[in-house]
């Protein structure tokens, strides 16, 4: 059955209704009353048929040689953003649902700082919530100011992931620790992704010192060689986090409580459509204005609950900055460092509402 429209319409006015937005992309064109296109080239926008539920879905295509619009470095950016009239009042609870998949040249190894969907609030540098795809792993991150945490991923043990992040959280952010973590990540990825190189150039002791099967003495020796403090626990546990871009972003304390559901990884968007639902209620206990309480996030994928998050989410609001209390705004598409190949990000059935009941219903449930 075709998706239905939710009740809250933009034309009704008011702060709560301003959060309502719905787009099925069946018209095979971008609706300028819903999306801004200043960060995507017209030739990067295509439409695939059929879509997730209806006749079409939007397809954001990034090809060799594409430059990024409004990029800070050598990157590729092709993103659409919700129009300002649909931004909620910052701090309000907002629900989002959408479907997406990725096709084309999708590297299974290599971290290119790939963002494939993000929410940005006032004062955010990095997005307060981001969907990412690095080293072949779909994952979701949140920010506590400059410190990042993975809150869900498409493979692996969520408890091991939490352990690795807690160990990184105990490190002091300094040049020595940053270099050590980057070196550890490189060693681990080469060991697993390039076994022939590892076999030829890595000693047996080095290979045995990384990963959960590592002997305590070997892990401690490698930790000391890298200049890391502690007894080697981080070296042996780091593998569950080695897929991330910018591992240095995970160093230091974050006031983020991650509550994963047992044995529920995220689906792999390379295999089929992934249907996401997010409940987002921004907040921080250290805000000088705006929502002075813990933020909250709940995430579902393909109809099942994946994770809940509580804590200080996004950037601290300082009176001197005086950012408007608008957002977070949502962007979808691709934002990454330049990599070769043609990458397709297909997106469909977007819905945004102040309540879950107001979200459009998908044609198929999981």
C-alpha cells in the first residue's frame, strides 16, 4: 500500500508544525520548497526507478574528478539539506524516517571520512549525529563537542565497541597519544586487510599482539613500543574500533551513555534498502542557553530498535556566540575525501514529524 501523508502540515504554522516534512521523490525532481541544493551539482542528481515504495527514488552520484561544493579540503560533497522553514526549534523532539542504500564502487577497505547523512545543530563543527561508511562498515556517530563516539555499527560486538571507546576515553588528548593511535590503526588494518604484506613484513609477535586473542605480555609490549600508557588493554581491544575515520576524535572523555540492544547490528546498505527511524531530542546539561538537560536519541533500523543514547550531544551553547535556536537540520548525500570510482547514494521515503505517529508509513514492514 502506498505511503500515507502524516497529519502535521507545514502550512499550519507554529513551532511544532514547522518540523513537518514529507517527500517520496516520485516526481523525479527535487522540490525546492523542501530541499536546498547549494551543496550539490545538478549533474550529480539522478533518479532511479522504481523507488523504495513508489515510482522513483533520488540518487546522488559522485564520480571520479568531482569536486566538493563548500569543502574545506580535497573532498567530494554532494548533499541536499532541508529548507529552513522545516527546521525545528532546537531542543524540540523530532522524529525522522527514510530509506537508503549505496551501490556502485563501494570500497570495502580504506577510510575516507565518508558521511552519508547528518544532523547539524547550532555551533556544531562536526555533525551532532552522522551516518558514516568507512572501511566497509556502516556506522552511526554522535559528538560531545569535539569528542566522537560510535553508537551503532553494521557488524561486530557492541560490547567490545563500548570497551574500546571507554579505553580511548581514558587517554589524554596530546600529540604522542594521537600518533600512537593512528599507528595502531594502520598496523591493525594492514594486518587484517593486506595479509600478504603482513606475512612478509610483520613479525609473528607483532601480529599476535593485536586483537582480542592477543597475549597480555605481547599487547603490553606493543603498547609500550607505541608510547601508550596502561597495561595493553587498549591494544588488544582496539580492533573493534579500527574501522573508523579519524580515530583521534575518540580520545578523551565524552558525556555520552550508549545503550545498545543485544545482538542487533545495523543492516548493510550495500545489500538492500535500509529503513531508518530516528528520535532526536537535543540537549546538554552545560548549555548557557537553550535546552539545559541531557539530549536523547533512539534509533530503529528495518523495524527493530538498535540503540538509545543519552547525554551531552552536539556543541555547548555559549551566550557569547548567540546562535539562533534552530535545528538540527538534516542533510543527505555524500561528503567524503576524494576517492576513485562512481558512488551512488539512493534515498527515498523521507518523513519528518514532531511525533512518531506523524511519520509516513512505508509500503513494506520488516
